[in-house]
C-alpha cells in the first residue's frame, strides 16, 4: 500500500508540495505504515494518529513518533496543555481530530495546537477571525516552524 501511495503521489506531482510546503500530510493510525513510508521517502511529512482515550499512550510514544513523524493527531478529547507542551519540546506538531464545534476549536487554540482536522473549516475561519491564514500560508508556516525547531 505504501509503495502504491508514493507512486500515486509522484504521478499527480504531490511529492514536492508535500515536502516543501506541507500541502499534503500523510496520516495514519499505523506506526508500521508510517515508518515504512518514512524509510522509502524520509522527507514526507507524516502525522501519527492515536485512537480516542489513549492520552497516556500518546505521551509515552512521543519519542518514538519523533523518529519518523512531524506531528501527532490525537483525538481532541485527549489534548491538554501537558500533551501540547511535551509534543512541542520534541518538535512535533499537534493536529487533533475531528474538531467541529466552535467552543472546542477555541479551547484547542488556547492550548497551542498547530492545526486541527475539522469537517467545518468555515467555522474554524470564523473562530480565528483576523488570525486566519490561507491554507497554503498556514501549511508553509508549519513546515518552516518544524524546520526551525529541528535546527535547534
């Protein structure tokens, strides 16, 4: 499956925008799959997803995830300030899922998450207001922040 994904990404010219500007993030609940993709194409941005209710697992797994991923995707209910801080100390972005309600969006933004998966991006734009960045600009900023963090 991983090789087929990479072939399709090459065919549709998605490798370069993924690597350069994080216009494509590959996410999976399977660490083995992400590790294989990382082995095949280490420059691709990968997000390790975690099932709901696994906040302790997420915290203990951050060091391992850092070896192949640029970020983590916990269930929104598992995100707290300690998790965000611990992930950021390891240069891992935090992208909780699936955040659809404005109060939840506001709470997660106040905790310092780097992005979020939502079915209602228009709601998130309203919550962010003047701080809302165009999707391409936001992705580019995230990629640059990761590179800066990695550089020390």
